[in-house]
């Protein structure tokens, strides 16, 4: 399954590379470059989701939770981490509407089996750090490897999505990985309160991002700062975003 997703990502990249990227924004946009970027981003997003959740499971296994083996979390099979609607369809819809990548997967970790609080923190951090590393590698590839404009646009937008996911997930909000990283060090009373608000706290955050411009601006500015810091091309990412959201033009 994972190799199939990677193969589809490569197909999208080839279509984007051999399409006419100069046609973007004109009256005769090349459907090959638009379709290629769309496939590249969607398949690449599914691959990064798999690696994000695999990172959680792998460090959980190293930290003492061997139940992840029986659950199939170490097989790089995206079906083990996701619900088709909540993990793939809904995040893609929200991505298309607002450009914000919603965390899509989930692995169930037996925190009591982990050897230490530090191990529990690293399990939480593994996911967003995997997104950061993917974003960094894609940005460096675009910056230092000669490639066609269409491929550069698609990879840059995919890299930006990885950084958006990293920034979003690293926030200390109950239900997100950033809170999971600090939770082992909090008082029992704080952890009990967090458990009560965990189901709806991320939804409240997403509502703020969509409804409150000031909150959204802080999120986008922080993400843009990180993206630029790792060498990401905002021009190429914007072009990739334009091609990905082809239905708007």
C-alpha cells in the first residue's frame, strides 16, 4: 500500500514535470500540469500521513509499547492509521476550502507501557517532527536540484503543507501532539482537565482558524516564517497552491 502511494506520487510528479507550467494563469491552462500537481500533493500527503503515524508507533515500540506490532502500526499501511472519511476525505475537503491541513491519522498507544515520561514525550513529538523533516527535505530538493517548474511548484506546495502540519500539531492544545509532549510533566489535575476537553479542543482551534482572522494570521505568519527559514520557496508554493485548487479558476 505504501509503495503504491509512493508510485502514485511519482506519477503525479512526472505529469507535473512534463506539463506546461507556463500556462498556469492563462486562458489555456495545461490540464497535465494541473492534474499532475493535484495527484502529487494528494498522494504525497497520504504518504506523509503514513510516515507521521509510523513515527509515533516506532518510537512507542522503542519506548516499551510492543502492542503496536500486533496492531499493524509498523507495517507502513495507511489503512491501519486511518478512517477513510475522517482521516482522508474530511482533511482533504478542509484543505481544499481553507488551505489548512487537518491531522488525519491516529495510532493508539499504551502510554502505561512506556518506560519514562521522556519516552512518552518523544512518541508525541515523532509525528510532527517527521512532517518537519519531510518539509525540509522537499524544500532543499527544490532549492538545490534542477527540475521542471511544474514539479518545483508541486513539491514546494507539498513542503509548505508539511510545515503547516508541523506548526499546527506542535501547538500545546489538548488532542494535538504538542500537548502530548508536555502532558507527562503536568499535574494530575491539569491532565484530568485536559482529558475532558481533548475531544473538542482541536475543533475549537480549527473554528478559530477559520472564523477569526487575527488567529489565522498568527498561524500563517508563523508557518511562513518556518517555511522560509528552511529555504522554502513561497513563490513556487503559491503557484502549487494555485494549481492544486484548480476549481477556483
